[in-house]
């Protein structure tokens, strides 16, 4: 009779297993689809073009424009400090433009908004708005979306300069004359100042030819003429030689000479004092010869304006002004003190946002501001009467207000429940009041009202740019939470030792379950109708459908959730405290991992603390083996050094060769541990060792590691002498790497023997692809992974000394008919440790978010002829090797602990999606390309883990599927 109760449940786990496997396959497919769709949501939320069409231009109501023509000179990559400061002899690098500042015009610093790159900088200067970063994905050299600009509004535009900039604005402009030099001229090995001279020479030649072309000369003599010269020399020389080099600083002098030549040429040609001149730069240049971020060396650019319509210099005594709270687009304060070495404290400085230059230029020649401009007219530059000044600001205000009204109209026409921007509800009465004030010649009040209305219109534009954010972010966040709840329910129902009465709780009766699905479908249909009526993009439907579907599945399990809640309510207080404590610790670790994406050095502190905690824990559990505690402490502290090292790996072949010897030493130590005869080591390494060939395999693998170290030296030294890779060396490297990775399949199936063999098997390709300290990281990382196995084994070894009853319960706790136990709350440490080590593999020796952070010279021992796909494949394979070691160790631990690997996989995905939600809110649409790209790649990396980890599980299963651990089932039978 005692045998019958045990015989009856046998079929149930197998049938449960089949149903569960089917459910898990659908769960994985759902997870892949959900993460793929939700990854696209950031482009609907953060990266939407600010451009709208359908507005009417608002020309200023002047009796006559201040200037008939405008000259725009843009010195690409010119830093403000290098332009204004004197050289080492005390002489200024731009004497002509400095004379303009002191005698003829106005000056200031133009503040560029990151990303400080050429295209967004020129779009801000010429079109007056800050282009959405996603426009780059649609084409760098052409307009992905047609936008208005000062050039569009001009009667004719003449432009010469870079082939990457000039065609953006002029290629589709019928009323333009333009030219650009070939890309081959942009040679980083030469002094690029000749590019600036080329632009001037082309313009000078054009004016000279106009004397022979009466029609073209007549065109030049018309009003509203715009001339644009793009001067690329400073940018090219800054990249190649750095901005403190003599070549770059001399280029500043060249730019000044060209500005003087253009001025003299224009004044002699037209001789009417009706030309306005604007000199500026699109961005600066960092000391490293790069640009893109928000550092002042990149955002601060010079602005000098003079000529028709521009005020004369204003002299004033410098006073320290209080902070008025205003911030430019680069977050710099208003009225910042001028550096003393510029020697310009006595001349009024008028700083502007870069987009403010577009309305300034348009106003100077009497053009309406570009339709999509968000720039505010800097009136301190303009020499206008009070009446004309107010009219110019009012036209600028109306142009921005028209954008607001157009966006409001578009959103209202497609919204069932429209929420207007309340501060501008009475905008028409404000406009009428401004008109009345102008009629009454109360210009000061009219100016104040116009500027306030402009500020409100800019706030309104931002309101409608982010109008859908709340709905979309709420939908996506609820979707992620719904997905995590589904995962948690699946793990609780399939892999935990929840009381049987809870596990048997049906989601609902069959007909009730159908009603839940019908209800979900009705909600989906209702949502679809609303989205269709609001003319929402197709992806909006996908976001909403996915979220509703996930929460419909949760409602199906509401009875189980209620029962689980009742069980928790009746649980002992100690258990509740334990549950909350583990949850808080898990959240802390996950937030730590989020922060580690921005600062690799956090892992140093992590492993210093882990080394102390783990070694102390093991020393208490296994008192007879103090060497084990010392080993774990040393391994963690050794690994902690690597995240202090630079992400850009310096080349050091001697270190790579040394690491080959270190790998052999670590493998020999692991081999010695596998033959230790103490009770704990016998417990850990119990396996079938009948075949004596396995010891020979170990020596074969060690030989391969030694050969790869020798080949590192031979290949590198030969290539450095002969500038090429020897064909024989190349063949040996490929064979060594390929054969070495196959050998672990023939190693003993015990845990330490197999993992040591895997460690040795991937060592040759990793060494041959290494150029510096990352080769030593490989050994340190493997030591920590082996230490993880030791800690888990020590924990299990001690827990199994409690008696036969505990050991027999392991078999009875089997879920799927295999020798696996249920997951416990304490098992959460395993997926958490996995995530920590997985992230160390990501960022231990570089930034996995960018393959560009890894040296291309890593592949030179396999291939030197340029082959982008093969080189990229080798680089990616090198990055994957540490991940494969982590997953092989993780699989071995699940076998040692007798816990279901798939259950742990779902816990890993659940925990990583907590990080995904955090990164979802950290995506940036401002900043440098690197900052924007990193925020997207961080979100993408954690989102892709549902697929990435699963694929690596499948790949590493080839090596780990036949690992044998000590059989507790056998122990139980012996005890019985």
C-alpha cells in the first residue's frame, strides 16, 4: 500500500511537462515579439521630427530692410577660445575680425546644442531649428524632410564649400549658384586650410565672371541676396592635428584673412554699404580633436556681425551680474564673464543660441523667418528704429506661434479627447493688444508682450512635441510589467514548491476563460477603433494590443493570484520579512547594474566586497579547507583590477604571451583540485573516470595554449618587420583556434574537468585575438567563475549533511520527472550573480555597446587584408567568448544544484526587464551622438537578452549537456 501513493503521481509530471514545454515555447516567442516591438517605441517617443508644414510666412513689416544682401561665413570646427585669445606672443590670431568687434560691429558667443556636429549645427544656423537626431538615419547628405531655411526665402543664394554641407541646402534649390570640391580634397595628412582658400577663390572667380555676364550681374544687384562660404579647414585640421597645434591655430589666421578678403571684395564690387556680414562656427573642437558632446570647447563658437543693419560696438564697464536663471541650449548661464585673456571686457558681449542666428539673418535682409525656426531674434545686434524693432520681434513671434497653431490644429483634428495648451488659449487677444500698443507707439510694452508670447509659443511647441509621451510611456511600461507578471506566474506555477492546492487552482472554468478572452478582444477592438479615428501610426496599435493581451492573460490567473495572496497573508512574519529583504536586495543589485553601464569602475567595488563576503561564507561552511576561501578572495580581488583599466586597450604583446602561461597555471590548479581526496572535493568532482585518455587530452589542450602564445609572438614580430602576415603563421593560427574549440567535447563529464577543458578550449582563439590586458582578464574571469561553483557546491555540501530525509525530499520535489528540485526563494541569488557576471563580460575590458571601442588590430593574426564582414565576425566572436564561459558555468551550477535551467532563464529575463524599464526612461534625444547612441544601445542590449541569452544557452548546451554531477538520487536510495 505504501508504494501506491508514489506510483499514482508518476504520469502527471510527464503530462505536466509536455504542457509546460508547449507553454514555454509560446512564452519565449511572445517575449521575442514583445521586446522587438517595444524596442521600436523609443523612435515614436523620443525621435519624432519637429517639422510641420502648412504655415504661412510672416515677413517683418519694414518700410525698407536694413540690408540688401547678406554674407554668411561659417568656419567649421572653430573654437571660441582659440579665436578670441592671443597667441604666445600676445598677438591676436584674427586681427581683422577683432578690429570689427572693436570698431564696426557686435560680437558674442553662439551656444550650440549637442550633438555638436556639422549637419545639426548648420541646420540650426541656416534653418533655425534643432533637427531631430533620427534624421541622420534617413540620410546625412540630403534632406530627409524638406525644411524651410534662409536660403529658401532668399531671392538668390550663392554657396561654396564642403560636399557634405553645401548640397544639403542648395542641391534642390532652383534659385542658387553653388559648388563643392571633391571628397578627395579632405586629406587628413595635409594642411586643410587650402579648402578655405578654395571656397573664396570660387566666389571671387564668380564675381569676376559676372562682369562678362550681364544677366548674372543683374541678378547679383538685386536685393535679398545671400552668400554662404563654408570653411572646413579648422575642422579637418582639428581632427588631424588637434586644436592646439600650429596648423589649426594658423588656420584661424587663414579664416580671418578670408573674412577680410570677402569684405573688401564685396565692398569694392557693390560699393553701396548695403551688405551685412555674419561670421560664426557650427561647433568647436575638443582637445582630443573630436566634437559631438556638450563640453564648452564644443558648444562655444564665435559670433561676429557687422555691416548694414548691425549696431556699432557698445562700450561698458564690466559688472558681475547675478544669475537670472536663463540657460542657453548647452545649459550655460546667461551673462557669463568674459575670460580676461580675450581683452574684450569693455565691449558689450551678446551671447545667443545657435538657432537665433537664422532669424537675425532673415531680418537683416527683410525675409520672413524660416517656417520651422525656433530661434529668438537677438535685437541687441540690430540697428533699427523702435518701431521696426518691435515689428521684427512680432514677426518672429508670429512665425513661432504659427507652428504652435499648426501642431495644435493637427493634433485636435485627430484627437477624440483633445487637451489644449491652456496658457495660449487667449493668444488672439494678446496679439490684438500688441497691435494696439504698436498703434499707440508704446513700443516698450509691445516688445515685452511679444517676447512673452514668443516664450509661451516655444513652450507650446514642446507641449505638442511630447503630447503622446504619457500615453505611450504608460502603455509600454504597463506592457513590460504585464510581461514580468506573466513570467513570475509561470515560474511560480511550474518551478516552485507552492502548496499543491494553489497549483491545482484553475485560472477559470473553461467558459469563464473564454469570456475573459472575448473581453480582451473587445477591449482590443475598442482601442483599435479609437486609434484608427485618431489616425495613429500602425505601431501604436501593436503597443496597445500587446499590453492588453498580456494583462488578459494575467486576469485569467486571477484565482491563482488571489489564492497566492491568501497564502502570503497567512505566512509567518519571518517569511514575509525574508521575502521583502530579498526583493530589496535584488532591486539594489539591479540598480547597481544599471549604474555600471555608465561607470565600469563600480565593478571594482562590487568584486572587492564579493571577495570578502564569499570567502568568509566559505570559510565558515568548509572549515577544513581554508585554501578555498583564500582562492575565492584572491580571484575576486584579481578581477576587480580590470574595470579600473582604460576601455581603449593599449597594445602589449608581452602581456598576451604572459597570460598564456597564466591560463596554463590556472588549468593545472583546477586539475589538481579535481584529484583532491578530501570529502568536499570528492563530492564536487564525482564522475566516471575510466578512460585514461582524458589525462592526455588535458596535456594536448595545454600544448595548444602554449602554441597560441608562441604564435602571438611570431605573427606579431613578423608582421611588424615585413608589414604583412606570413601565410604559414596565418594557417597555424586558424587551425589552432579551430581545433582547440572542438577538444572540450571529448573531456571527462565531471564538472571541474569539463569546465577546465572549456576554459582551455576557448583560450587559444581568445589569445590570438588579444592585443593587451584583456588576455589576462580571461584568466581572472575564469577563476571567478570556478570560485562561483565552489561557493554553490560548499553551500549545497553543507545543506546535504542534514540527513536522509532532506535528501529524499529532493527526489519527491521533482517537477518534470527529472532529478530536479523546486526553486526556492534563496535560489534568486543564482540569476542575480549570473547577471552581474554577464555584465562584467559586457564591460570588463571595453564597451560592448560599441564594437568600435575594440581595436581592429585584434584580428591581424588571422587576416590583414581589409574584409569588413570577416573582421567584424572575428571581433564579435572574441566578445562572445566570455559570455559563453558564464553560461557554461551557469548551466553547470543548475546541474549541481538540481534546479531547472529554464526556470532560472525566465528569472534572468524577469530581472533584466526591470533594468529594461529603467533604461527605457534613460533614452536620450539630446547630447552627443555617442551619448544618444549609448542610451539607445543600453536599452537595446538589455531588451535583446531574451533572445541573446537563449541563443547562447543553445550554443553552450553542446558542451554542457552531458556534464555529470554527484547523484543525490543514488544517495537517497542508499540512505533508505
